[in-house]
């Protein structure tokens, strides 16, 4: 009854029919525009992709629809594929790109489109493009390591200018990307599968003004990529790596890695070199600044002004009990380490902040594990260059680091290495602040068979140089109230005190103080030959440690002499015991003979 009265109102009768007619007209126009513009937009999209890629890529999709009332275009089942005939032709001409992509998407939504601008002004403008759950296959092969000169090369704008005047997209969102990445490393194919990738590109513009705009990356003001739960294995399958998240930002030229882990694979072959040396780290965050995105994407070169590492820990482990293949001296040392990195890396500054570092080793002599720790390592390492540019000009690697030895004594270290120097010498010097020598026992007991029971370090300075097989220089070790216990390994592979030898050492060999009385401090000149099956890093710390031992009066020769004295003493003691037993036996025999004679 109320509805009937409502429809009988005069103003309803007057406006209802025109409104219904207008609504019908709008719907009709929307349908006509959809039927007309959908093929136009589809054709423009295919032409633009073809021209932008110089015919290398072709785009296709099953269906597209223009929803004029909602202001959006929906594209279903889109695929982007390379034309391998064109790629092979470009490859033969030396003009093919290093990267090749294949894209498959079930649904793409273009929001807030402006079809009339496309029709009347010949400009394509879209506020937002959303691509959900795309599947991407990327193949990288290093066909060239620099941009090839091409006098006929056209800009992207010049390629599409015959079709449209400009292309502008407010933002492009790709969520939950499934990526299959294939790369050829050292003539071996390496395939990585990554998921949970998000990409956001803002303000994409291709026109006459943006074609030479250096502030844009791939014509966008910013492209940010987030890899969630990123992980994989190294090319040799010996190590695995993972991170909670890896975030790229082109506008900031930065990369941020959160909760990074790099560690050996437990299932690695027992016959691999991984058993001799292992490296692992767990880092809270890594920031890469002034990162060269074009060089990384096109040529896989890691170039940055600064890599800042904050918090976490890094460990190196070396097992000297295992047999090791002979190493050519010319192929060892720091230069060999830099040359063995297959990636081209150019990092101007590596900044460390509060990283705990540990060097652990199983001694070939004692079969026991010793650890040297450097807590809260901070400072800079400059000019880290690897790959083809290692021997380039102005490539001097320097480092200024501060740490706390065994968590107590403040240690300042300076390193200098020039790859262009034919001698390949590493210069290293530093100083150690006050600490208790007892804190060195976790390293000196299993690795040096020395236990400090007392002694205070008042200062340590060293100025050394090392090649692949030898380290030499000066060590000044200042201390007072020194007392030690010398150790040995028993038949159960446990450490035991050598009481008599320790007494001899403390009483007659060791120098309890440096300086002594009013004498100047003793400075020791060290010449340390790298023992067999000792790592390059092990040689560096051992060279300084040998200077410390010589400063306290316990050089390698003296220690060997002491141990020989103890051995001789034990042998003499055994001989005296045998002679004593023989004398007792003779006395007993004479006593029996006298008794027999008395009975007669």
C-alpha cells in the first residue's frame, strides 16, 4: 500500500522514467565501450610489449574486459614469452641480453584507467596494476659483461612513440611471486626456486621527458622487492644460506637483509675440503648502501659503496688432524682467497659493528679443540675487490678493526694488502690493552700445551708482514707476575700437568716480568715458518704467539729442550730403578750364599 502510494506521487512519475532511461543509457554506453575498447586496449598492449622489447617478447592472454563503471580492466590468463628465434638471432649478432624471462599470470587488474585519454589523446594512463600470484622463470647466462655499443639503439620511448605518446602507471603491485631462477656458474647450471616474493613499482613513466631521466630505475621512481624466508645453497652444495627477509629499494639504492644465516650443509661429503675448514655466520642485519642495481641484474656484479654488518657472530673452524692435499705456495694466501671468489665484487667499505668472531682449531699434536675469540668486532675493511678486477689499479685492501680478545683485552688491528705488489705481502700490526693471561687458557692449553696460572698483560704491540709461507716482524709483550704450568696429553687424550717440568720452567727458564727492574722492555724479532697443514689465518696468529712465547723465555727450542730434559730424567729414573733392583737382587743372592756356607 505504501509502495503504491509512493509510485503515484507526481515527482516520482516525472523523474522515474527519465532516470531509468538514463541508467539504461549508461549501461548501454558501458557495454558498447567495453566491446569497443577491450580489443583496442588488448591490441595496444601487445604492440607496446613487442616494440619495447624489439620483438624479443610477445604477450598473449585469453580474455580482457573493460569495466567502465568500476574504472578497471581485468585480464585473464596472461603469458609473456620470449621469441627464441629472435633471441638466437640477437645472440649470434652479439646483442642478446644476459637475462631472459617467462611470465605466467592468471589475473591482472588495471584500476582507475582512463580510456578516453587513450582514444582522444593517445596516452595510456593507469593508476594501479595488481598482479596476483605470478609465476616467473628467469634464465641468466653471461653473454657479455658490459653494455654493447649500438649506434642504432633506440630508447624505449622512441620504440613506442609510433603507437602512443606516453605510458604512465601510478603503481604496480605483484604479490606472492613464484620464481624459478636458472644461472650458469662455472659452466654448471644452477637452479633456485623462491617463493613469497613481493614487488612494488611506483610512478612508471615512459615519455619524451623520462627517456633520459637518470633518477629513474626501469622508468620507475622506485622499485622495492621483498624476499620473505629467502634461502638456498651455494653452487658447490657445501653451504646453505637463509634470511628472514631481503628488501631491495631502487630509489634508496639499498638492500637490507634481516636475520642472515650461512652455514655448512650437514650432509656434505666427508671427503670434501669442508672438513678441513668451515665457515659460518649468523648476522642480525646487513645493510648495503649505494648498491649498483643495473650491474647486478645485467652482469651479476656486486658493487656498493658500503656494506654494514650489525650484530651476530662469525666462526671459522679448521681441523689439522685430517690429511690435506699439498698446496702450491703460489696459490695460497690472501691473494688466492680473493681470486677464488667467482663473483665480481667491488665493495668500497665493509663496516662491522658488534660482531663476535671465533677461530677454532683442532690441533694435529694434541687432537684437542682450542678457540680464540674476538668479541664485539667493529671497524672498517676498505676496497674488497674480487674477480677480474682484483689486480686493477688502486685496489689496496686496508682494515682498521677493534675487538676484545677473549672478551677482555681491547685489541686494535690494522691490515694492509696490495694485490699489485709482486711480493704479495700482508702487513698487519696492532696493540692489546691490559688483561689477565689466565683468560687465554681456552686457546693456549689445547693448542700450545701451556696453562697460565698467573700473569697480567700491561701491553702488547706487534708489527708483522707475511707472505704465503712465512711471517716476520717485531713483537713487544709487556707483563708482570708470570707463572705457568706446562701440559702433556696422556693415553686417554686428556691434558695432564707436567709438575717437575713446570717447576723447572718457572724457576730457571721463564722471565717473570717485562720490563725487569730498570731495564728497557724486551722486543723480540720473529721469523715464523708456516707449519705443514696450518691455515693462512692460523699462521698469522701463531706468528704473534711465537713472539709472546719468546718474550717470556719459552721459545720453541727452549720448550723442546725442557721436554727433552724431562724425558731424559724419566729415562734415567727408570734406569736407576732397574739398577737399584739389580743391586737388591745381587745383595739377596750374596745373603743366600752366605747362609748356605754357614750351614756347611
